[in-house]
C-alpha cells in the first residue's frame, strides 16, 4: 500500500510562535539579504564591463527562478516540510558561495540569479505554507511578523553590505553573505512533528508537520498523485486569475523599485553609494513597519483584506512617483520609508486572503501555481527596465514604469473585491432560496 499525505491546519499553540521566530530568521537569512543585490551591481558592472540590461538579468532571473522553486512546494506531502526547508537553504548558501567565485557575468547571473532564485522561491513558499498550517486565529499576525525578516534584512544588510563591499570587495562580501544564509537552516529545523488534537484513524506523527496518512491502492497511486500535484480547477475561478495579475505586477514593481533605488539615488539624485544605500535601508525600515502593521490589522475582526490591499497598493503607487520629485535628502529618506510602508502589507494580507478564499488544502496549489506564473513573468519585465535605462540613459523613466505596475496591482485587487462581493451575494441568495424551500416543503 502506498500512501499520500494531507495537510491540516493546526490550532495556534506556543510552538507556533517558536516556528514564527524560525521563519523570521529564515526569511532574513534567505531572502532579506537578497533584496540588497543592487549594492553589488556597480562593482560587478565595473569588473565584467557590462551594462544595466545585462546586470538586471540577475534580479529578473532571481525572481523568475523563484517560480520554479515554488512548484516543488507540492513535494511537502511526500518528503516533509522540515527536510525540504533545510536542504533548500543549504543549497542556497552553496549557490551564493559559488557566485562569489564567478569568472564571468554569465556565471554570476546563473548562480546568483537562477540558482539562488530557485532556492529562495521554494524557501519563501515553505514559510508561507507553514503559516497556513500552524496558525488559525493569528495567521495574519504571523505572516506580518514572518515577512518582517525580509525588511530587517534590507534594513541591516543594505548599509552593512555597502561597507563590506568597500572593505573586502564584492566577492568577499558575498562570501560573508553565504555564511549568514546558513542560519536559515536553523529556522527550517523548527518544523517539528505536531500531533493532531483529534483521534482520527490512520493518523500519526511523521518526521515533519502533522500529516494524515490516506491509503491508496497501487492501481490508483499515480492517478491520485497527479491529481494531488496538478489541480487545474483553480484556473476556472476569476478571483484566482486576477490574483495572478496582481501578484505579477506587484512583484515587478517591488523588485524594480528595490533594484533601482540605489542607481536612482546615485544618478538622478546625485548621491554617493553610502547615501544611496541608506535610502534602501529607509525603505526596508518602512517595509518592516508595514508588514507588522498589515499583519496586526489583517487579523482584526471586520477588516476586509481586499479593501486593505487595494488602499495600500494605491498609496504605494502614489509614493513611487512622489519620491522622485524631492530634492532634499532628509525628505527623500522619509519618502523612502513611506514607500516601504505602503508596499509591505501586500505579502501578509495576500496570504490571509488566499487562505480565506481557497482553504489550507487548495493553498498549496494556489501558492505554487501563482508563484510559478507570476514570478516567471516578472523576468521579462525586470529585463525591460534595464533596456529602458540603457536606451534612454535615465533611471527615472524606468522607476516611473514601476509605478505603472503598482497601479495595475491596485486595479486587480479592487476587481477581486468586486468578485468576492458578487460571490457572497450569490451564496446568500442560494441559502435564502433553500431555507424558503424547506419552510414551504
């Protein structure tokens, strides 16, 4: 007899918050630092004598490769959350080490972009999945605190990496980054076995999160596995289609603004590398505040995640344009902070929205498919930003394009809100008709 395993939502417990701490550590070590890849670009461009379009492939391929990593999320049902998490983060650290030894821009793009992106995509998908499994009541809070690790990574790493590049060169700085990344394995190791509260038959603790063993015959094993891995019914739901669009355009804007804020500060605002890195640190500080606030507000009773997402993404669009009109450095730092605050809540609120709409079982497939398509389509968009800079010679124009991406994100979120309202009305109508039929019958 072969077995497949089903994920179940576990009640909030003290260990859930230990896992939240581990997720913060993992998100800081695995992805938080990589938000600051722009710190390395000037030195890499100088050593390999390449332009913006070529070096932008690193950020684009990193984001695009995250999509392939997220597809492997479905293996959790057979391998286990802990094993995949620790192995993924170990491979990520090795990839950064190899990238530091690059002898050409191609090798740098493949290792720092493709390999790191693949591992990073799977790592962040595992983090979000663990939130949906270990939390029920405080899911948005946990998502906000967990993704805060990304913000802390940017806040601390941007000026630190800038100093390390100046002291040890970009290769030495990447070696140190490789060592720090290993700490993400500790966070993944905290996904310990947790027994379910009920006493259903065929239930036992595995080497990982609580999974219920469901026996299947040899004859139907492959058919059952294919259906478990590829659930195409999600694509028949308009809400999911617009979720795809909003995620794709959001990540294009997020990656673009993070990648461009240092070149924007150095070329359009006349700042040196250290001052421009502080802009990124201010954006990351705002990102931290926004993620935590988004998680806290998202768990409040009566709050609609779709409306809150629409408002924050709209403010993010405005912030993207406003920061380019300031000529005062102190004001630019404040505006960078505001930019981070308005962009940040998307991640934590989006997880809550997905869980509410699709449930824990569909959550795995929803995250995998959405992560695959949205991030792989981010690759050509990021490359487009590099071409715009090389063609026009203006970083500012490419930055404005990021504002357009964010505007499309907010539009898609508002459409999701409208569709959810119509679905709720339809369900309410069916219930009323059913109740009336029972009364008359």
